[in-house]
């Protein structure tokens, strides 16, 4: 199971206690925020794409949306979201539990700058009823190798500092 791979990666980093598992689903931003007890923007959603022959993950804040122009400029081409079957096969995690940790070899991981505005964020941990409590810096270390990107946009209120 994917969560077992994530547990092993967190254990190797001395952070296994950061993974939370829930009796209820945390497969969407809204469900995860309710399960964790945080603002939906603090949930890190990990989106999976194919860009040409590349498999790319973009981990971004729960209130962010991919900006198609920024995405195309950054990656040098248009992205196509993976189907649920493709995500599980190519990334190693099923939809609802896709995360930037313990992914299959060759998957490129990018963390969007939209998550840097929070002290604590909550990405999935390999299953549709799990999350991990991390700082953005810890997320970066656990998702390594990864790079930071600026391919998402925030809701207008958040961009102006009036949002979450």
C-alpha cells in the first residue's frame, strides 16, 4: 500500500508521528480540512500531470488553482491531468492520497510557492484517509528531490492578504 511507503519514508526521517490517519475520508481539500481541523487553504493538494513524456506532481495550497499560462511557461508545454488509473500506476499513489512523498522513480515533484505563506500545512500521506502535519521546510525535505515552482494562482482575497 502507498501509505506504507510513506510511513517508511517518514520513519527514516524520524517523523513517523507526523502522519495522522482518520476514520473518515480526507480525499478532498474540504474533507481533509474537516478531518484535520484546519483552514482548507492549509491542505496541500498534489496534482498529477503528464507533460510530454514527463510525469509531474505539483503540490499547492488548497485554495490555489493551476494557472495554465504559468504552468506552460514553467514546464515548456501543456499539462494533462492523469486519470485515476494513470496516477496510481505512474505515481504510486491513488487519487485522494496522492502526495509528494515516496513516489515512483522518474516522477518529478514541484512544490508551488502558494504553500510558503503558512507555518503548518497538511498534505495527504498516501491514502484517502491520511494527512501529515508539516512546515513547508519539512515538506520540502521529505519530498526531496523536489523543486519550488510558481505555477498556481490564489483567490483574489488571499492574494490581497484578506483571505485565509
